[in-house]
């Protein structure tokens, strides 16, 4: 019985953005657990069980991982991007807290990955090159008023911003409210970048002003980056200078 | 003359945290440019010129990189962590803006890396598992009052926080002021993690309450992570739950 549990980030999509320590963990695993679309990225091999599951069952998935590791399996829970940024690491710790005390003694570690906002920023230039906030715009797990409150404070502090999960079919209108708030408080000329399917063959990077931005520019595969008052274009890139 | 310029992130220190696309760029380079301590991580080989330079000459370094690429060299500018987070990418765009227009037409890209705050968070558990801010505490390039203003707003929004460059020999007292502000506004029980030399053999991770925290717990190699009001311990880990 020498099971272990690794929570690993696969990066945003490109295999070239996976770290070597994550590749090594996947090579040694007996079980890989994650959202089915991410598990589909892992090649099948003898001795490896792939457990793909639906979206929105994060806690079930986390408990399965802990249970298998406690039974002596070598388990990798995978997230897209970085597991610690709006992804599986917190879900595993929540499940650990709710589970038997012995789960806390498991051999367990978190391996970081390239999170979507940093891959998106790199593809656009360096829009997060100065102080910034990362905000999840989904109200599945928090009230929408808190989201607006945080965006308002980020504007007051002249932070650049990265929005995860800006828009989904079940919440088509809220992102429009966020854009309205930004236009009122930052002005029409502030730059905003829509980065879709970053690092995949479908990648699309589009930087526009808030005046030109519309909610339809974002979907479930889009990261949204909002510049600070100093963010500007240079050639085909957008960047935030280091000084304020 | 088919030069190019890649701005690449080496991650926080461990070779296992370097991505494959960054390794590939380094393999194809004729010139590697960066702060001497980071250039020392690149193995010498025939046909590769290593340009190590002092800290605080970022713009000179950036201009050299652009000039060499314009001359047809294959240049990699390296940063520790991610080049887009308080690192070389913005410096290169600043130098591009100040330089000849032809530099804007160069074949150029930014390759993301594992930034220190995410490696530190992974080593500690998942303290950045919900909305968070990244703030550079160095006042080399901005007024210290702006730093305090941003920390205050981050507290108001109940963001988790990641502080880069919390303390140096030239600014020994300001981090103490930030800790005082946090204690006054977040209370004595708020968790704070000091992550030193993350992913290297000297790694030290220490989570304490604000009551227990002292400025001496941070130095130039330390990332500081401050929890939100919901951040808590589970076993030897610290994490922020996904719900607010």
C-alpha cells in the first residue's frame, strides 16, 4: 500500500506547455481522474485506468481520487491550466476536509501548470505585466453582486484584470453587465483582450477597446483580459508597462 | 536573415517545471539573454552565446535582444517564472516602443512559464483557489502609497493576495507596514504563507497567522501569499474553498 495522489495542471491545451514533472507523474500513474474532455488528452496504456467524468461533479471526482489513493493506487487528478486557479485543487481539499481523517495523511502533492490567463497574456503580449486581479465571473459558487463588487474595486485600484469563465449558455447576460460597469468606470478607450482556445489550433486573440467590445466576443472557451489605464498597443501586441 | 526573438519563462527553479516549448526554443537559440543568475541555468554549447547581465538593467537587456534579432540572430530572453508577470516581457515591449519601427515587425513571441505565486500556492496547497490579486511590493517603479492603496482594496474585496518582491535590503521596513495594514484590516487570525526558494532544494514553506507573522520571515527569494477570510488549514495544507 504505497498509494499517492498528485493534482496536476495540463496547461491550456498545447502539449508543448505541459511541464516535465507533470508528464512524469502521468507516466507513473495507475489512475487518471478528471473532466472527460481533459482525460481525453491522456494516451491510453496498459495498467492505466482513465476515469473521465462530467463537468460540475468536482467533489465526487475528488472523493474518488482520495479513496483510490487510500487504497494504494497512484492517482493523478488532472485540471486544465493550473490546478490551483479555479480548478481541482481546492475541490480535493474540500473533499479531504469532509472525509475520513486518514485522507489527510496521504502522500499528496499539487503540481502547477500554465494557467489560461498567463497563456492568453503571452499570446497577446504582456497585458498582465503589472499588478493584476484574477476573477472568476461564474456565479455558480458565489453571488453575482460579489463579482461586481470585486470588479469595481479592481477598477478603483487600476489593476489589470483576468476574467475566467466570462460567459456560458446558462448565464448569457451577466458578462454584458460587467462590460457596462467597465465602460462606465474605465472609459471607452480601455483595452480588452478576448483570447479564445489559447494554445490550440483554434486560437483566436482579439484586442479591442471597451467601446468596441460586445458580450458575444466571449464564450466558454474564452479568457478575457482587461488592461489597466496604462495598458497600450505596440505593433500587433498589447502590454502593460512596469511603471505606474 | 531570419532572426527571431522569444521571451521565455523558466519557471521558479526546478528543471521539471520548464515546459517543452521553452526547452525547444532554448535548443534552437543562438543567443540567450537574461539576468546572470538565470542565464547560469542554461547549459553551454557550441554556437550558443550566453549574455548574462546585472539585475536592474532590464531595458538595456531588452534592447540588446531586439537588436540581435533584427540582425538575424535567434534570441531567447529568459525570465524566472513567467515572463509576463513582473518580468522581462513588458521590458521588451517598452524597449520596442522606444526603438526603431522595424523592431515591431520582428518574428517575436512570448512563451509562458510557471510563475512563482502558482508554484508557491501548489507547494502550500491551494491558497489562491478563489479570486485573487497579484501585487508587486517593490516601489522601484511605483509609489509605495499606490501599493498600500491596492492592498487596502484587495482586503475590501476579500481577495486572496500574492505578493512579489515583498522585501529587499534596500527596503527593509515597508513590508512591515503592509503586515500592519493587513493585521488591522483582516484580523489576527488570517493565514499568511511564506514560500522561500520554491521548487529548489532550499524550499521552505511556512504558514502562520498574521498575529505570528513578522517582516523577517520574508526575503528577496520569498513569495508571500495572504488568504481570504475563507482560507483555512486542512492537515499540512492551506486552501481557499471555491465558494464564497
